[in-house]
C-alpha cells in the first residue's frame, strides 16, 4: 500500500500535509521554525512528533520506509 501526501488545512490546526496509506490517514506533517515534524494518528499532540527534519522530501521518504507493510 503506497503512502501518499495531501496538502490540507483546518481552522484549528492551520496548514499541514496529511499522510495517507491506502487512502486512510496515518498522520500529519507540520512545518514550524524551519523544521518539518510528523505526528502519527488523527490528532497531533505537542511533543509527540515521531519523525522530524529540515528536508520535506527526505522526511516523506523516511515516512514511506517506516510505514510500509513489513516496515519497522
């Protein structure tokens, strides 16, 4: 199942990138202070980012690797 990314936003959360696996949300990427942070699950929790980095494409590749079927 491929991981895809979709730009999104909401009044409460602002701008984010939704990470989807087989069309189902697995988390969100937020950008703040020059760093992209990936928060798994439906709602981000302050300090609960599992992955982060300054390069968005590299972070997306890491998410694809981590959340692929059979991944770690």
